[in-house]
C-alpha cells in the first residue's frame, strides 16, 4: 500500500491542546497535493510512451447527475493528462449489453483502468457487473477479488473512499500501530475496507454500526474514530475521546428552518470540534480526497 504520510505521534501528542478546538483535516488541500503528485507520475509515464487512460461506462439518463459527474470526471482527468474514454449506453440497456461492454474493456489490452458509473438501469445488478471488471483494472476497488487482495496485502486498488480515509488519518501524523480505532458503519465499500486497511497498520480495530449496543461507550475509547453510518449528527461530543482523530465520511442533505437544504456529515461538527484533536469537515473533507484517490488508482493500474 502506497503511504502518503508518515505516522509517528499519538492522538494526544498531535494535539495536546484539544480544548482549544480540533485541527481541521483539510480534504481539499490534501487532494490538491495528491493531484499534483499524480500529474507528475502521469507526465513521466507519458514521456516513456505509456499513456494513462481511464475507461468509464455510463448507462444512465444523459441529463442526470451521473452524467454530470461523468463529465466532471473527464475534466478532472484532462487536467492531469489522463485520457478519458466514456462509453455511453442507453439508460434502458439490459444486463447483457452492459456486461458485454465491460467484458470487452476487461479484455482490451489498450484499456488499463475501468470504472462503472452508478446507478445502472432498473433490473441490472451492479454487483454482478462489477464482478466482471478484471481486478487489475478495477480502479474503484469494487471487484470482490480486490477486497480479498487488500486483506492479504496483495493489491493497492482498494475502494477509493477507504484509501481517502486512511490518507487523511496519516496526514495528522498519528501513530496507528496499537491505537484503538472505532469504525461506525460496516458497508462493503467503505466501513469494511477501512477496517481492513487500519488492521494492516497494526491498529486495534472495532467495527460498529448505528444499532451497536452502548455505542457511545465504544466510541469514547477510540483514539481514531471514523463515522461512516450515513446518519446525520449520529456522533455527538459526549461520544468522542478528548484529542481523538475523527474522520467524517457521512454525507446527507438535511432541511433547514428556512426551507433550504444543507450538506452535513455523521458528526455534530460544531460540538465535536471542541473535543476532538483532529476533525474532517463535511463538505470539504473525504469527498475531494475520494476523487483524487480514484485518479491515483488509475495511475497505479497503468504502472502495473
């Protein structure tokens, strides 16, 4: 696993004055740094005659949010010198059409990095489609084989959000070995991979969810707390150990008194920042880093 940052401190050393307010884990700044490093790698590969290319499949409404994301992704690739090939299929495509295109890309020697934009058309199982992406080209780390490879330490193509969370924790300088890390949320592409990555750093990991009995007692013992349950404001100040590193993966749109909607995370930011040593914001935290990690995974796939 390619590390971005060294880990040498305990949470208490990293922010002995936690009462003064948590230090922000700036996802935008970290993502900008990672993009610059990725762009340098792309340039070196291109100079050696190895173009960096990402092939993505889109089978959704051409005017919908998935299409907008795909277009923005293409623009992000262009800024780093990555070729972006978007394979557009009808939003009414059947499984055999989508599966056939994914298999063609997996077998194409000119294609080294593949992702599938979600959602897929009604009736098409995304898991079945993702299983068809050859693991070496699976830059989102969604093929079950890649999850297994992460457990055995044989691949760096992990789910991008999990990699983003690990990099953000490493950026604080906190020593992970032997630290108690609590993950609230156990989804297949976020919570579980994060737990595995932390275990590989010899942390003591406890996996929880919103239904865990006496959850606050467990989170209060965490040197590193990752909130990834998708429940707005689930983590309150009384659930956080003073000086802890807190990474908020949650993203929810909630209504405001004036009728507007605001993006919030799983952590009660204003209150927890008074207790934690380090805290990631929402928005501006894990989100930008996840996109940057996807682009880094593209380069990793090409270098293989």
